[in-house]
C-alpha cells in the first residue's frame, strides 16, 4: 500500500510539472523568427537608459630590446563603464603590464557627471611604480571637477540609425541561463558593407578614393564580426550583448606581419584579444562621486 501511494504521489508531481510547463509563457526557441526577434530586441536596446560595458583585452608582443635582445611585453587590460541616462558615467580602467621580468600596474577611476547642466570630470589614479601614476596625472588634460562642456542631449531617436540596421543574418542558437535568467541566444553579424557605405558617405570629400578603397579592403579582410545577443526567454528584454574580436585580430596579425620592415621587422605579435560585453540593461545601481574625490576639485590628484 505504501509503495502504491508513493507511485500515485509521483504521478501527481509529474502531472503538476507538465501543467506548469504548459503554462509557461516562454516560446520554444526553435519556434521563434530570428528576424522578428532581432527587431524586437534591437528596438528595446534603443530605449535602454542604463547599462554596463565590460572591455577585456590582452596584448602580447615581442620587441627588440637592448643590444637586439628580444623582449616579450604583455598587457592585460580590463575596463568597466557604467552609464545612466546619458547623465552619469563611471569608468574603471585597470592594466597590468609585464616586460623583461618587471611588472607595472595602473588603476584609474573616472566619473563624468552632470552638474548644473555641465558635464564635470573627476578621477583618481593609483599605479605601481608611483612614478607611473604621477606621469599619468600630469598628462591629464583637465583638473578634478573641471567642466568638459554642456551636457549634449541625444536628440530625437529618429535621427539615429536603429541598432538592427547594422546587424545581419540572425540565427537562433538555443536557450541558456544567463545571470539566473532563461535567455534565448541570438547570433548575428555586423553588416560591414553597410557600415563602410555610411563611412564613405559621411566622410565624402575629406578622404581620397584610394584611402577609402584601402579601408574597404582591410575591413572586408577582417571577415564577419560576430555579435551574440541574449534576450529574456519570456519578455525578450535584452540580457547581454557580446562582441569577440579575436578572429579579426588574428586575421589582422597575419596580414601585418609580412609587411613589417625596418625597425618593425623584429617585432612579432604573439597574441591579441579583445572582447566587449554589455549587460545590466536598465539595471545599473545609482552611484555618486565619492566625497573625498569631490574635495579635490580644482586640482590634479591621485587621491
């Protein structure tokens, strides 16, 4: 009898699970129209008020050192940029560089905030060795709290091209869990031809036909730039956008190395990578310029 009750309970649980799945509003990813989904997600991206952009890059090269001895030099760069309604920006820049057995670190935090209609800049710098930080601060083109000019409004949305105008060949690549949310993965590509056409049109007479032709050849040589977009499986709100330039950098490296001559002939590129990830759409927590940093207004400081 106990075993029979257990089987009945199991069947009830299974039935309940099936009913829940049937009530889920998320469409099967395979049933979605990729072009329609891209248009819907791109429209929502155009209305985003806040976001977080992460940039991760690695540069690894070997260059001639003293007495012609090759020196391997590398740098890891990580950047996080937060923006809120085109009125507040926070930039965290971190870099670790290594060369000839020595290591240097640099961290810069910069705020751009609207104050009385003006966009003001605040920054702090820390570096090892300290002399590197002092050089960075000395080279800053503005002081803490200095105005960079009036805040520029974005203007009517109609005056700008929609994000989907530069994306092509969308494909549905299944459903994944992103930051605890079920998300449909949409793979697409930057439309390089359209981008180049618009560049030529905007530059017009300012650039020679030969230069434009060279730029077009180089751009096409890089190949398709893949853009992955994850959208909430139910609402289709954007969850994450990612662009990985590794394939393009590999192609560029392969094309440039045979052309190096003179002082550059002994330079070899070991690896290059660049990835851009955009997330936290309309979910960036508010932030303020630290009180201690505002107290340095009118000076150049590493505080």
